[in-house]
């Protein structure tokens, strides 16, 4: 047993939200539906909070390169805990030295973090159409899980 002074000093362990397979499937289905509704041939990537790929889906007609760009956008959004557009804006604003930042490759709009109660639990990256449309597809996917 713990003595009372030790009990008082213990801080409860924090809880961490994670994406479950059912969440990933719901996000992917909603993102696909948004893309198909608009006749957009895109690739959809979903990653966990560490940027590790959980889902990759290349719709018919999507360019082969989009299968590399979408995961990079998602990775960047997850690790940075903000939309990848932020980094695109930094570079376009003249801070080209940011291109040397380690492990950040998806510096284009279309990567959107998945945030629950202030915690980044993953991200969605989409590539294949205009960057604003890529982001629209990603956000539609995230909305499917109520975030």
C-alpha cells in the first residue's frame, strides 16, 4: 500500500485518444463520397498521430503521383498538428529555408489534422485536384466522425 503522502504526490496518468479502424473506415468512406459527388479523382490517405499510414485509397483516374503526395500531406498535418496549408503559406511568404525542415514533405494544402478535445489523433491528406478541393475532401471525411 502507498502511504498518504505518496498518494497525494501521484498525478493521474493522462488518457490519449486514438483512431480505431471503424473511425478510419468512416473517414475514408465520407471522403470518397465527397470526391465522387464532385467527380474528383483523388487519393485519400489517413495517418495516426505519429504520421504512420493507416489507410491509402487511390480513386479511379487519380494520378500516380497523388499516391505519394496524399500521405505526405497527412504526415505533415499530423506531426505539425495543423493544416499543411500553414506550411505552404510559410514558404510562399518567402521563408524558403523552411523547405529544409526535417521529415516534412507535404507542404501543400490538403492535409488536415484530426483533433479531438485539443489532441491531434491523426490526419487526412488528399491529393488530385485543386488544393482547396483536396482540403474539402479531407474535411468531409473528418466530419463523418463528428470532429
